[in-house]
C-alpha cells in the first residue's frame, strides 16, 4: 500500500476540529489529480516524511479558493474585510517574528561551495538534507498537505516553467493562486520526463493531540533551502512572502537563474513596462531595483508628461530570452502582485490603489473601524482609530506604526487598470532598454547611460543600495546589491556577471541599451532632490529618446547623462541647484567608490570576468582625468 492510499480521505470521520475542515473541500481534492509517477512518488515521499493528516490536491478553482478562505476565517488566520468597501478581501496578521524574508537563513546547496559563491550561504547538499530531515519529519502532523501545481508564465509557453509546491499553509495556497497560474491545467502539463521544479514548504508547527491552532503558525527555526542541481526548494518555519510563496524568489529567481545560465536566458528581479510616446511609438523597458526600491511604482507609473502612456506587464520578476529575431524578449512569469503597502497611496501610486479594490489579501496592515485597511502613506489623514498590524488598538498619537513597514497586498494582475494587453504573450515583449537602480542618497546621478553592454553590466554589478524593510536587518545600511539580485542569485555572482556578458555577445547590436537610475538622491538637508513617482516619466522619456537617437547626451566620467535642456522639465518646478546636484559626479567620491569596488571584486578571486576588471580600470582612469581637469 502506498502512503497516499493509507492517508484518510475527505469522508474520514476523525477530523481535527481545530484545523482546516477538509470535508468542505471537494471530494476530488482527496485523490491524485495526475497519473505522472514522478509526481505521485514525490508526493508520497514527502507525505511519509511530514505525516500530514490529509492530502488535498488543488484544482485551482474559485470555489476551492473561497472554501479555503472561509476555513481560514473560521480559524482566525484571515479577517474578512467590509464587503462594501473591499469585496472578497481579507487581512492576515503574521507572527511578529515572521514579517520578511530571512536572508541569513537562506541557503544554496550545490556540490561545490564555489558554485554558490561568496555572496550566498552555502551548505553541502547531503549535509543540508541531514539537517532538514528531522525538521520536516512529522512537521505536518495534524494538518493538511496541499499539492499546488503551477506554471510560471502562460501554461505551455515558450519561456514558461512548471512547478509544484507542497505546503501545509492554506494561506500560502491562497496567495499562490493569485501569484501564479495555479491549478489543473498546470498539473496536466507536468508529464513524465519533462523538467519541473519540486518545492516543499512547511510552517513547522505540527498540531499535536487535537491542540488548537494559532492564527499564524510558524517556527523560530527557519531554513529556506535551494538545491539548484536537482531543481528543489525546501522551506521550513516561515509563512511569510518570499519565504513561503516558493514560486517567487525561490523558484523564479534562485532556481531559475541556474536554469537560465544553462539554457542561455536571464531570470531577473525586474519590472516590465510598456511605454508609448505621444507619436504612438512603443517601447518596452525592464528595470532591476533591489527590494522595496520602486519597481511596483515604476511599473504602474502615471505619466505627468502629456501624451505619454505607461502600461504594466510585471512588477517584480522578468524572464528574458533572445527571440527568433535575435531581440531580447521578456515575460513576467507571475500572475499577481505581492506589493509593498506602506507608501502606496492615491498620490504616489493610484494604479496600485485602483488594483486592490477587492479580491486582495492584505498582510500586516492596519484594520480600520469600518472594516477596511490602512497603512502609513495610504491617505494624508490617518484614521482616528485603528487596530494595528499586531492586533492592538492604535491612534495617530500612539507613537507606533499602524502597518508593518514590510506589510503587503496580494492581488491578481488582471485587476491592474493599466495592464498591457501583451502581458500574457507566451513569447513576451521585445526589450528596448534595461535600467539598473538602487537607493543612493549620494553619488549616483538621476540617470546615466552606459557606454556599451559591458559597461552596463559593470554598472549593474556595482550597484549599492540602502537596505529596506523587505529583508530582516538594519534599514538604511548601504550594501552592494548587484542587479538587485544579491539575495536572489542561485549561483556564484561572478559567474552570473559572466553570463550577462556572454548574453551581450550573443545579442550583439540587437542588445538593449543599459542605463542606471537613482530616484533617491538627497540634498544636504536630507530631502529627496527628485520628486520621483509620476515625474520619473521625464527620465523614461530621455531614455527612449536616447534609444531612438534623438538626443546627444553629455559625456561624463561615469557614462552619458542628459545634456542641458535634454531632460524635459516642462510643467514642473525644480530648483536649478537641485537639478545640478542630481547630476553631480564628484571624482574624489567616485574614486573612493572604485576602491570599494576593487575590494568587493577581490572576494570573487579569479572568477571575476576580465571585462569587469577592465571596466573598473577604465572608470578609474576617466575619473583621474576628470579630477585633474
Ligand atoms: P519589492 O516588491 O520588495 O521587490 O519592491 P519594489 O521594488 O516593487 O518596491 P515598491 O515599488 O513597492 O517601492 C517601495 C518604496 O519605495 C515605497 O515606500 C515607495 O513609496 C518608494 N518609492 C517608489 N518610487 C519612488 C520614487 O520615485 N521616489 C521616492 N522617493 N520613493 C519611491
Ligand atoms: C522582495 O523582497 O523583493 C519581494 C517581496 O518582492 S518577497 O516576495 O517577500 O521576497
Ligand atoms: Mn522583489
């Protein structure tokens, strides 16, 4: 008898009233929804290890979603929001120790340590399996294990990939249905012999002896583990975001970077947008910024320049591949947004506000007295009273934040009013420009074009950015975050740079142009020099005018910046001094930055591509020259 046969079914009478009542789920969910022996064996093995009371094979239907949501309301994990104000929406409050990705608990297990590289936590695969075994052993007791099949990208698409997440978190299941193409169609495509990614997730909180469940089960011990060589993810102890929705950072970035390197494509922490000029010319832009550095905002930008239009394709992850015409084409592998709530308001991001009208899961935001949500920056005037993200009474003068700084909304991408019609194209959209960015109070100009692809890769490789609340740790601390990928590259970062260089060779003169942007430069008085948000259209306009050969630019030591008058400032007021400061390149400060880059590169030893060493030497020389001018 197989493990699956031995597990109770939906009609079994020994249900634990304290957890999900599986009898409400359709009977179909009790039996396997595939005949693929690879899937069946794997599900059996994981069930034998984790010992769930039930297995539910997810169909991905709306009925299933609604039933699960209902069950989570009954157990207190989800609070239904006011149906008139926020229909079909729920609030979840996580455990206060489970609020963000845990980078120091994130591991890459490759046979050789150098394949993970100095920027990843490495543990040998065998050793990691030995560590995980006792943790996962019995970890799903008293719970249901959900089998969640999903496709990243349109099911069956050229650039798409398939995966299954096994999880004991129904909250994760609900989120996965929003974030991916989840359901039977994906399962039907997981046929014997094809490549698919196995992901296993347990909150690590077995329910023993009919114990009552808690609202947010998790474990103080957390492990987010990747086995790129066998296309596996094992995540233990957390129910939050990138730790638990394994399609996202674990699969679509860490595992996918390894797949992409092998097969000649790119898996990136990038937004995708479509920009149409007043003359009707269409451009597609991909932009890589670190976590909580403005991807969602740029992807949904409301242009302040008349006649320009931005449409949204993706806000977090892009997979890029040369098309048959030799152009780099990109898809958004996701199907939803897991966006930062604080700072999102009608004045900063009206498109996001209009996307989350309903059918949205909010996590760690505040609950208003009329049953709606609130967070810092949502409205200018805060509510007089609310329940904060930890479930306590809150008033504007309580001296605490109402919402956690990394509180988020999960919403289907189809609700985005500016969604581009091409968002679902299986061969993606052609990319005209790539932007790299970060949060830099100093040094980095508002916009700089790279001299060529190699210099662009150097720009991406040397990005530094101030840390945000998206990861556990100290907010504001400056750190290297190459390509916004520091926590997401599943292999040696220096090899990743080599891969980017070789993609440039492959693309040749069809390669998109590369730019660096920085919305976050500050004056001596600590205020942002650039208004940002909708006004970033002005930067996009200059970028595409460069791509179209309509503007000359001005050569500076770090690249090409707008020549005087080229940045369209019509209809906005910005002090002349601020504008000057936004583009100031101080050779002394940049030379100091070069020294830091040299030390940074040194940790990669001889895996650093020669081209990047040459780029550093050339930059050094240009800066020396300008310092003596
Ligand atoms: P992840 O989902 O964590 O990968 O983040 P993201 O890059 O999508 O970040 P998001 O767009 O949600 O931005 C996070 C924060 O940056 C919010 O607090 C925004 O208010 C702020 N932000 C975004 N764009 C701008 C801008 O142009 N200027 C300034 N000053 N702040 C911005
Ligand atoms: C990020 O941190 O870059 C995110 C949020 O997009 S999470 O999915 O939690 O990683
Ligand atoms: Mn992200």
